[in-house]
C-alpha cells in the first residue's frame, strides 16, 4: 500500500492549483498593444516608416558577427570507429555461425510474410547473438585504437 499512497499524494499535489495563488497585480496597459498581436504602436509605426524611407535591404535581418566575407567553417563530423569495427567483425570468420543463423531466420520470416501475410516468428534472438558476437570481437580492437 505504500506505493499507492505515494502516487495518490503526488496526484493530489500536482492536480489541484494552490489556494494561495494570487492573481497578478496590475492590469493590462491600454497604451500599447498586447504582446503577440499584430497591432503596431505609434512608436513602432514611426520607426518602420523611417526604415522604409531609408530604402533598407530586403534581407536586412540578423547578420552573423565576424564580417560579411567570412564563410562559416564547417566542423567535420567525427566518425565512430565502433560501428565500422562491429560491421567488420559481423562479417568475419569469428561471427560466421551467428550471421548464418540470422540470415537463415531473415529468409524464413520474409518467406512467411510473402506467403501468409504475417510471420509466425521473429529474429530477435538471432540478431542479439550476432550483435553480441560482433561487440565482443570489436571491443579489444576499439580499445587498442583509443589508447
């Protein structure tokens, strides 16, 4: 019963607003438009007219700092060597039996889907055996590269 009491306490705490909460003091200003509306204050209208009179560029938005002629340097995406090592190990002689069982299962399941519209089994167990073998094979090679 302890866990149910915990959840009921949590529910009561977060489901009801606090009775101590007060309405915000002050009120909405009638001098300026509300935030999020399309209305334009007189000050904003004056600034927009002045910008239009200057003949500003169409693309006069935010410009990145650092100069106009500098091109952004593209950071080279680092490649995880683990993926390549595991793929190499999955195709190796060491993992050949697990890969063979997985490939046979995939053929069997694909045939069932083609013939009957659904499969009677899945290949999760075979997939995990192959993945485990590839990971066990790749781990020493990976740590040797990282040293």
